[in-house]
C-alpha cells in the first residue's frame, strides 16, 4: 500500500447534536455543587498552580504572588520572592518551589513567620517545578537538578545534576518508592540521597504524566500520550475508557481519587471528568458550563470533607461531589423568573414567567474534519516518439535486472548533502536558465510545436509517434469526519403552547395538569392541550377524579374527564375570593379565601357551601392542612384550627407555641406543609410539627422561594431568591464535618498551647479572639458561642460572628471555651484556653507589700522619735506622722477599690475616699496618740504657753 501523507487541517464546526429525551431528565444527577472563590479581583492574570492542606485541614494555594492561606472565613497572604509552582507539606512545614528557587513556611495557627529560603545559600539554583516527600526527606526537582533536604533539620543531603543534554521531567511516588524520569523516558530509583538507573517500572513506550493512588492501593497512571493505566497490584493495564473520547480530545493534566470508586481527571481545555472506576464510565463532566471558573485545570487537591479544590488559570473553585445538593441551574434554555419545579416520573418541569420547560438530554459534539492526502497510481495516455519508446523499454529492462540483484537503496542525509554540494556555486544560474526557457515556452507555445515537426523519413514512412498508456503518481485527497464529544449536557426545552406564568401542578393517574395565569393545560411530552384560557389561582384534583379550579374572576370551575377534560359545573356567587383549594383525609373539599373558609358538600344531585369566618386582618394567603385531629389554617398572622362541633375557627396557640412565628410556608405537596420560622423547618401533616433529618436538610440552602418533596425520588426540589434550582437528596445519616473548631489568633500574641497561660496587660486595649470551624461548602450554617469563666458563667447567644472582642476586662484569671454548631445541631468545642489580665504595677501584690513595708517603717520611726526627749526631732516627727496617715488612707482605699472591683470613675472614687476617711477616723486618733506620744504633746503645750506661736497638730485625711 502506498505511503499515506497527512496534511491535517482541523476545521471546528460547533454543532449541537440534540437527542430529545424528555423522559430521561430525572435520571440525570444534576451538576455538583460548585463554590467559586474570588480572592484577588483586581488581578486578571494570576493563575493558581498548586493546592495543599494542613493537618487541621486549612487550605494553602500557590500562585504568582506567593502562598494564600484559607481558614474557611478569610484569606491571608504569605509573601514569597516570586511565583510558586509546587508545594508539599511534611508535618507542619510546607516546602515550596518556584521561579525563585525553593524554601519553606511553617503552619502554626498563631505563628506569623513567613517564607524562609533554602536556595539562597546555594551557588546555583534553578526554577523548581516538582516537590515530593518520602521518609522525612524532601525532593525538589528542576529541569537539570534535584535537591534533597531533611524535612526537620533542613539540612541539604544531596544535589543531583544531569551532565548530558537530557532533562528531568517527572518525579513520581509509586508503591512507597520514588522514581525519577528524564525526557528520554529513562527511569531512576530514588532512595534517600542516592539515585540509580533501573528498568522502567511503568509500561514501556509511554511517558508518565501523573500517578495517583487510592486508599485501596490502586494506582492510576496518566501518560503524555493521553492514556490511562491502572495498576491492579500485578501490572499496569490500559484503561478502556467509556467517555466518547472526551479525555483524548481535551488532553489530561492531572488526576485525584475522590473515593475508592470515583476518580477526577483534570484536562487542559475541558475542565474535569469524573469517572466511575468500576466500569470506567463517564459519570459527569464539570466545566465552565456547569459552574467552573475556567476549563484549564492546573492542580487539584481534596480536603477533609472530600471536597475537591481545583486550581485554574483564572480562578479557584471547590466541587462538592458528596454533598447531597445537585445544581440544575446552569443548563441552557431556561428563560424568565423561576416560580416552581415539579419532578415527574421521568423528568422535571420548571415553571417561569415565560412558560413551562422540561429537561432533555443533549450531547454536545464538535466535528473534526481531517483532510488526508494519498499517492495513488493512475493510468494516463501519452504520445511519445518511437525513439523515446525504445529508450523507455530498455530503461525498464535495466531497472528490472538491478532490482533482482540489489536491494532497494535509500538516500542518506550524507548523500543529500553531497548532492547539494555537487550542484556547485553556479547552480542558481542553471536554475535561472531553466526558468527563462519555461517562460519562453509559455509566451510562444507555437514554438514547441515547430520543434516537434516530423522529419522527411517520418513523413515518408508514416507517423513517428505512438499513444502509450503509462502509470503515474497522483495526489488524492479525502475527508475523514470524526465527532469529538465536548460535553454531555442537559437543556431545558419549552413545552409547546404555554407561554405565560403557569406554575401550579397536579397529577392524576397518568395525567399531569399545570395551571396558573396562563390557564389550565394538560401536559403530554413536549406539548400541551389547553383546557381553558381562564386565569386561575389554584387547581385541585380530588380522589374521585374531579378537577376543581379557582379562577381569578372568583368562579369555582369543575372539570371531569369523559374522552377529554370538560367543564361540568361552575359556582359564581362566592362572597370571597378563593385563594387555596384542599381536600382533607375524609374527602372534604375546603376553599380558603381572605376572610372566609368554605366547605363544599358535593353529592349526586347538588353542591352546597358552608361558610366559616377567619381572622385575617392583612388578607394573607391562607393554606389548609389536615394535621391529625386538627384541620389547620395557616398564614403569617397566625395559626388557626376548626372546632368541628362548634363550627368556629379559633387561634391555635398550642401549635403556634410549638412552631413559633411562621416566616414561610409551602404547600406544593398538598399532603404536607413545609413551615419555616426563621431558624428551623417543620413538616406539618398527620403529625403536627414533625421534625426529621429530611426537614433539616432544607437548612443547607438559604432564601428559598419554593419547596416541594418528591416521594419517589426521595428528594427535595427547591428554588431560591437567586433564581437557582437545586435538588437535595434525603439522606438517612447526618452530614458530618471532619473539621475541629480552631482558635486562629489572639491580638498581638504569638503561638500557644492548651497548657499555656496567656497574659494581657489591663491597659493594652482590646482583647480580641478569632476562631473558626471550616465550612468550605458554605451550606452548613456554622454558628458560634462562648463562655468566659471569671467574668460570667453563662454561654453567649449563638451567632455567625467568629470574632470575640472585649474592650475591657478587669484584672484576674479567666478561662474561655468556644463552641460551634451546624444546621444539624452537631456541637464542636475548642479546648479551654486560660489567660489572665495583669493589672498595672501599682496594683500588683509586690507593690502593696512594698507599701506595707514602707508604712510599717515610717510608723516605727515616728513612734521612736516621739519617745525621744530630743526636741530637734519635733518637726520631723510631725512630718512623718502626716505622711504615715496619708499613706495609710491611700493604702486602705486601693485595697477597697481592688476588692470591690470599682471602675475608674472620679465620682465613685470621691465617695470611696470619703467613706474610707470616715471609717478610719477612730483609728486615726489612736495612731495620732501613738505617733505624737505624751512627750510630744507636753512639748507642744510648753511652747504654746511660752508665748510662741500656737501650734495645733491636725491630720488631713
């Protein structure tokens, strides 16, 4: 067969092959719940390269600016000298490599130490693209060098350098062993600080790209050739993917196991592919169509809650594959504001302000046209002279003889070079001559015919030419069209015939009714049959098959099915506008208006109506629900029940006290009512106020505007105020978080342990505590409270705020304990942290002791001087007495303020001083007597009698 020459030109035709499967929508699991993180909105070109997590589960992300640390509430930057390409944690240390070389950072909750370089001490370093750890050693790989460090002592153990032209390409951990590969696919075993060539441990003729291992020991190998190989503990075997060539057309970059049977594969241009490893079927494609910020996946990492973090060139996202929340918002085709969702047996219907839509399946392909050129032999008739024919025959005989003797020779590069050299320096002149000759023939084509005129003998003996059939090479181009799957998608298709808001659903046997302002329709597949165009407020299909509609005009219309659904009766004289229809378990029909409740009594001959008054001052929409022995009527103003004996509707305080103040209520299921009081959800039905795990699941999402429960699918379908549609699967077990409550930092303090007693100065200002319980999905509704022993023994109120700030705390010893809880009331408590507020030095015990010592010394000195007969000490004695009494008063006052914890207020201090002075007045007299003594008093009296100045000893308290 001739050699095939491919000149490939890829023509991308964006075609959308739509398989309309209106009854397969419900089998679609929906998109995974995706959280997008905008960290640096002012930077438009800042790709995120790698993701790691700490022992506590905190997320560390590298980008061009350094390292970003996320605790579930705030992002904090750790600056680095340049772009960080790779990162690996060993214990509490993160070793990082990038354009600047390499180094490390520490992961201590309260330790603010930054980046520490290891490569600056080396004479030569290069950009580091891979960091790996094994047996307390850290391996940092560049293109030409690999550096080995100890992860604790940070000692350089070895440096490996390629001396030839090859470069290192991959460093892979496989079966507790490190393997190094170069660009020639040569393998080396890395053990400690030594490397040695070995036989390739992976399949031959493939270039390794990544390798990931799950908890069961299965290793998945991805190659540059875009193939996957699975190691089943015996050898590698190629995985036969059932993904419609999606990975092959989008080029793999990385992979990570989400569970033992679920693996995520990142691609260069197609986002993520989630594969089921049991049969390697395509489970879901997660890309920009389903919530990702970008389709270029640069790195992936799972967190402690099995969430998948994805680093991209234009963002950072988290995917929650195991959260029982599926997103049905991003599918195209939906227009208008969403009002309601109705899951049918095989699909879902969505009502908007523009009409009704159903979910259908779409496979999005791109056609790739390959233009393939082939050389083929074709027959061609040519006119040749007899002489040329004889020469051609002789040449063919010579060629045949040569092929029998010698094998076919090939032209080597040396021969080609020799040929080129043999052309000589003037070959370009010959080429010009040939070009002139060709140009001359094109200008005078008749000249060639003149040259070919037969000679005299030819004219005598006949024609000198013959027609000869020969074979020559011809280039044949064919088109080969292949379809490459871009995504498996679902799209919303409009139900034909419904173009306005029609959002109330009812099912009866095989019929699906939808009613509203657009009228009443019977939906069948992708089309509908209009029963009436009259605008409706509510519809109800009774157990007996009677269809009742409450019209906006105030009429109550009755429909029944013969061959088609037809109107059979109408009531037009209601004294109130009917807003809600309900059938209780006894088969009684209740019609609720703004101020009245109507009971329909339907029999074979006539229909009668009983009226009951309802207290509804704000004319809210009131709904009815049968709750066991009570028939309840609920609106935002209150909860009422009907006393069937007296026929009076009265306020039901018992149910009100249990349910609390109602904020929202949804009656889409008719059998149950979903009630929200602002904090908790309740399921009101046969058992009033029944609470269960399924009700708590509604707390996963906030600002809900519509709720319905699908019994067969065992799932909630909800709509929120952002026009988003979600399905919440009713799981039997509670969602558990694997994170602990962590105290993040104290203001102006460094690291600490649970045994550390922290100290704060009283006058330093605010005391501030920051703590967190990571909830990266953002749906668990984490709340916090604290208790500060030493100030108050009671717990604070629950709050979403993760910051405690005390503007002032009096001196003393304290113990603070913090708790967190989620929407399932799961409690998590931090270790008790001890700290003390230290008073200023003049309120320290040692200062009081010094005052006591000084007071005692002055007292003793004053007494001794007063007992002395020397008059020279009289003035000194009086001064010491004054000073002693003043110190005593100040000392007693300081003790009183400390003992009674009096705040620093001038008014309060004034009254304290007066009180202390009055209290110590008797003591002051006794002390004065002791301080002055009999001798001193006598001397004072003598001086007064001798005509000298009158001296009176007083004390100023």
